[in-house]
């Protein structure tokens, strides 16, 4: 993902960190559907975690990389549990805030550029797999993850199943994607905050079957650990060998 796309997100995080607790980020899809995002979500306590988040954190083991760590809400909880964890994010404001909040090892980098060390768990929460933007990006990530993982490592990720959408605007969007030869869950969007608008970027919502099919083709075993009524699910990927 283009780091410039995250500039409004970083500015909104910084505004909250500076004391403006009611700020919202605007997410604008390329069909002009707008969704407000309260920035307080990225500063919540562990008591507010979803069932998927709690289950994912329970399953983390060994050395953990928190990919797309944001403000470090999951990293901080893993630190409290005594796990060695590195937080990775492409947004410099997010990395600075993580350090201020007590994250011990925070790195500003794209996951594809990072090649230092091996991890037992790659954790992608908050629909973090969306950062891969497209199905092609997902395939690239599944191949790159082998460089980052120890031999018996695991990927824990959550996503939202776009195939069960019932909102008319989303159904129309998915139909348009299909007609254009794209996967239905490949979204084009941009972040906006107080007149600052990033460039449009991709965001991927991948259904469990499609994730499993591409994981299998790339040499991974895929298991769906938990599903929620929100259409969110938690998946665990482990190498076949």
C-alpha cells in the first residue's frame, strides 16, 4: 500500500493523541459511499476487544510480528502477556504513538520490505489482510510470509466475508467488480481528514473459501477458527511442510 494513502489516518491518530478524543476519519469508497471511523477505536482497552481478537491473542505463540499494528493495542496486550512482539506499520505517526504508549519494538516499514528475522506468529488484526489490496497482493503476501516465519510458524488473520453482503450499495459494488473481472471483495477507497485526502488505494475483504483456495495453492493449510454474526472471521494458516 502507498504510504501516502495513510497520511489522513496518521493525522487523525495524532489529533486524538493530542487530546481531541471525538475525531473521526472518513473512508470514501470510489463509488462515493462514505463511512465515518471513530479514531477512539484505535485507542481502546483490551476489555473492548471482540471475540475474534481475544481468540487470536490466545493463539499467539513464540516471537510475534503484529503487522499493521496501528497504535499498538494488540502489541501492548501481548507484551503484558510476556510474549516477545514486534509492531510493524507504514504510518510514521502510528509508530511514534506506539512508542509513546509503551511499545518496546516498533518499526516503520511495509511488510514486503521487511526481511529481518524469523517469527513464530504473524498477526494481522483489524482486517489487516486488507492492506494487500487485491487477490494478487494476497498471493504475494502468502509467498513473502515464508521468509518471515519460522519453520513451524503460523499466520493469524481476520477478514470480512463480502459474499454474504445484504446492503444494496455493497451488492451493487460487488456486481460491478465481477463485471469488470475483479474479485468482489477488492475495494477502492481513500482516507480523508480535515481537508486532507490521500490517494485512492485498494483494500481487500476476502471470503473464507477464496482465502483457503489461494492459501492451499501457495502451500498453506487454512483453518477457520471463529466466525461472528458481523461476517467477520478468524483464520489460521500454517505451512504444509
